[in-house]
C-alpha cells in the first residue's frame, strides 16, 4: 500500500511545524516540507518554485504568508490552486482567518479549484504571545495595544494542528468549514495578566488608540506593509464579530479546547518569558 504524499506549506510556521511533526509520526504518509529553505524550495512570491514542490503530491496543507488579507492573496492563491489540481493534487486544507472578509474570498478560490477541500478558520493564536509579535513586548515588560476592550477566544496552535491533521487524514472532513476557538473569551489585558501570573514576571498593559499604536510601530521602524496588516487585523477583525466561542475543536477531537491559562502555565515552564 503506497503512502499518501502530503505537502505542508509554511512548515517553519506556528501551525505548519506542528502539523509536520504530527504527520511525521504517521507511517502511512510521506511529507514534503514547503518553505524557502528546503532542498526543494517553495516561495509564494516565486511561482517558478511551485511546480517542483507539487510533483507527485496528493494533499496540500495551505498556510499563506503573510496573511490572506493582503491584496495579492486572492490572485496568488488562484494561480497556485489551479496549478496544484492540474498537477494531480486531490485535496487541499486551507488555514483561514476567522471573520476576515478577504480570507473568505480566498476560501472560495480553494473551493472552486480543489477536487476536495476543508477550510479551517482560526482565532488569534495563544502562541502569538510566545512565538510571534507579542513576545518582545512581554520580554520588555510592557505590552501596548489598541482594542484593549475587545474580547477574543484565543486558540492554541496545538489544537489547530490536531484539527488540521484530522482534516488531512480523514475524508469525512471533505467539504467542511470549521471555526476554531478557545473555550473562553479574554481581552488582551486579561491574557497578559495571566502570562504575568504564570511566569512571575511584572508585565504592564497599556491601551492605545489605533493611531497611537501605528505611530509607535513607525517609531520602531516596523515595515509599512506589516503596519498595514496589523492595522487591518485590529481595526476590522477585533470589532466584536469574533467575540463568541464555538465547539468545533471538541466535536472534531473529542476533547475540550485548551484554555489560555493552561497554555500560559505550560509555556512559562519553558522560560521563554524570562529569557
């Protein structure tokens, strides 16, 4: 019986790395990692890299960088998914953003071009506080953000990866769209306070207007395209549209989603917030 060949795009990212690790433990699959640093490189901005990485692949896990919200995402995904199906790909699993209108346009592209598909929409990751944009402010001891009052059901990347692997391996998820959330709503201040308690570190939280936050990012010489994306996420997505939880993780995995406090306690033990 031949192994299923699976391409994991964004294999160095928060979910891609975890998905690849889980699939590597499955003897019935063969994994190809999709990133710019692999022997067979993949780069969203270089379509000439796509054909080789898609050769002989049956299933693709798609994470798009930097975000499905950027203006070029829909066209890029259109071209990639068409090529993937023409290359013989039988199934695509897309990581999408919850409550993002632009991301939903990209979802439709996948639905139209893939032979089989699963859409997985996720809320803000817990791991944004330990592996991404909020780590440096936490290490500095002060987190300054807009939308301080917004309630978000932060979702753990391990839960997301477990759902993705289920969607990849089990065809009963074909044609389904899932919305993943954590089990509880928190503000960013709540999340920072839980990290402070778990790590024993003094971390202040400062609420800013979007204008003040943008100015702060410019003072720190953050690239303008990154500032645009952050502004989009805070202005459009954190307007209350996602301030509710779902039970999709529990229904798919047969267990409850990981609570933010459990994530904070586990992550604090690694020492990442006290380095």
